[in-house]
């Protein structure tokens, strides 16, 4: 079991790694083009809203509800019934998302006012940030159709994942990054406002992702013509599971939108500093946390259908151990190397040393919650695979309201950094609630060696941290060094840290396999 999951996890991580590397290249290009100023704030804002809805209608809530039901059809129904179910899901979901997309494009000023209230108030009163509101409304008209493309892309990816073809869906985001990079480098210099070029990159990136997966569905015999099926038995089941999951799986995204809302009242650049730090957080989160959650969801769903209770618990335990093994050193690395990484990746063009320093503060806060973010992804599958979407929603609501309270507590003294602190704390609370209730259900079990595994990994991480802190030069050195010297020094620190961590695991006899 673990070998099969590990193989799938490696495939997803490898494809995700390519995508994340290109994502970092994309962010480097954007930082060089626009830095962390007003235009960058607005573009990140216009890109964040359709991405938030993507988590609801596509990769997040929909996938968590759709995959377990499709697994039932795959194991108990002929191919014709599977095709009919997929056709009705595609038609029903597609109709709803088409309506939402049209409303989003037409009502972009309303969305800009709702989530960028600080900018709207300046526009209404003739304040200094009035132009941000107008620009946000314009960019949203270009970026919002991305929701339509990515919804069908995610549907195709969920189908392929259920068939065990994880590589296709994991590789697909590469095309979005390539499209934005090309738009920034080719179209950006030709326009007076380069942020419009980036918005068109998002639009065409979504289109290319959608077209890429069609041949793979055809080859699998599951490319169907969408049909309306609101009252279809399978669609109704997905709909019933998805409605509560809409909230539960997207709590972190709602928290990020709340951060954006509050940041619109803060000093210009706050949204950009949060964005760049969040992008570095997303690299290990996607590479490890989301990849592991992706591969164990179909496996857990199959074990639930087969009533294999012990195998279900062992699969979940494997996911948690793997997250700890990979997530703990990644979290420590983000925290202690926050500013050097931002300097190496983004400090050029319009992105200044001050921007790197200010973004490092929020990265430190976000990084402290990385393990919690990963655990939420994995632990939530323990509920969704059993078609239990109501309780994660309950815990998600608690986490969201706690995030609001934390925002008030920390944003007043710490500004945008307080928003990142609040997000990390609410993620820790969410992970704790999910884990405790899985344990109370008898699903999450403490197998022999689990606590010992955690202790040994922690010791290896502490050895890694000690070495990196010892080798890390002063901030003045990082500021004075040229780009090549920074790259080599960062590579040395990461390589030395990784070597010590692996050596620590070997010495402590952690059974990595």
C-alpha cells in the first residue's frame, strides 16, 4: 500500500515541482516588472478573487465531493453509467459556473468594492487610492473568465486522478505559469500598463490548461458531452456533499480574502508583501501537503467503499507521517531563510531590499503555520473520503471566526504581519479540531512508533537549523553580495541543511521507506 502511495506521491510531487518552479519564475518576472507597488497590489487582488472561487467550484470543495462518488461508480457501475454521471456533472456544474462567470465579469466593480473596500472608499471620497479601485474593476473583467476554464480543467483532473493518472493534472498548472511569463516578457513592455498584460496571461493560461486535458479524457473513454442533470442521483449526492464542503475546504482561502480586505486599508504594498510570502509558502505546501492529500483521497475512498477500516487508518497514518517527515524541515527552512530566499528570488528591478525585508516578516509568520496547513489538507481527506462533509465545515467555521478574532488582536499592533500570524494560528486550530475528532471516531489511530517518529524527525530538524544558522552570513553580507554570490550561498545553506537532516534521520534510524 505505502509503496503504491509513495510512487503516486512522487509522481505528483515531481510534476508539482516543475509547476512550482515555473511559478517562482513567474513571480520573479512579475516582481521585476512591477515590484510591490500599487499596480502589483491591484493585479494580485484581481487574480486572487477568481482563484478563491476556483477552490470552491473546482479543485477544492468539488474534488472532495466528486472523487468519492466517482470512485463508487468506478467500482460498482459499468462504463456507460460512469460516462452518463460525468456528463451530468459537467453539464450541471458548467451551467452554474457559466452564470457565475458572466455575473463576475459584468459585476466586477461590485466585487472590487466588496473585497477592496479601502480602495472603493478612496474612490468614493476622492482619496489617494481611488485609481486602484478603477484598475481592479477593469482587471477583474479579464481575469474572472479563468474561473470557467479552470473549473472544467479541475473536473478533468479529478477524473484522471480517480483512474490513477496523477501526472496529467499535476503538470497542467505549468501552462498557466508559462502563459503569464510570456505575457509579462513579450506583451508587458508593449503596454503602458503592464498589469493588463499579466491579466491576459491569466486568461489565456486558463484556456490552455482546459484544452490540454481533453486528449487524455478522450483516450480514457470519458470525454462526454455535458448534460443538465440537477436531479440525477449521482449529481444530487455530489451536490449534497459539496455544499458544506464549499465552506469547509476553503476556509484558508476565505481567511486570505479577509486578509486582502483588511490589507486594502493598510499601507500601499501590504497586499504584495503578503502575496510574495504566500507564494513561497505555497511551494512546499503544493509539493508535499497537497500532493499527499491528492494521492490518498482516492485510496481512502476505495478503502471506505470496501469497508477496510484498518487499511483506511493505516493509509491516513502514512499520510500524517509523510507530512511530518517533509513538512517539518520545510517549515524550519522557510522561517530561518525567509529574507535570503526573497532576496535571491525577487530583489531586482522594482522589487527593493526594503520590500524583501518587509515580505520576510510575513513569510516568517506564514511559515510557522506550514505544518498546520499541510495537516489540514491531509486530515480533511479522512472526512471527505467517508463522505462526511458537515463536520469539517463546523471546524472550518470555528477556525474562520477565530481568524477574525486573531486579525483584530494582531493586525492592530503588527499590521499586515498580524494578518499572517492570524492565518497560521487559525490553521493550527483547524488541524487540531480535525485530528482530535478523527481520533475520537477511531479512524486516526496511534500506531507503534508514530510518536517516536515525530521525536526523531524533530531532533533531525533541530540539527539542521543549528547548522544553517551557524553558516548563514549577516544581512549586510546578503545586501552587499551580487546575485550569483547570493544564489551560491543560498544553495550551500539549503544543501548543507538537507544533508544534515538526512544524516540525522539515518543516525536516528528513521525508517524513511
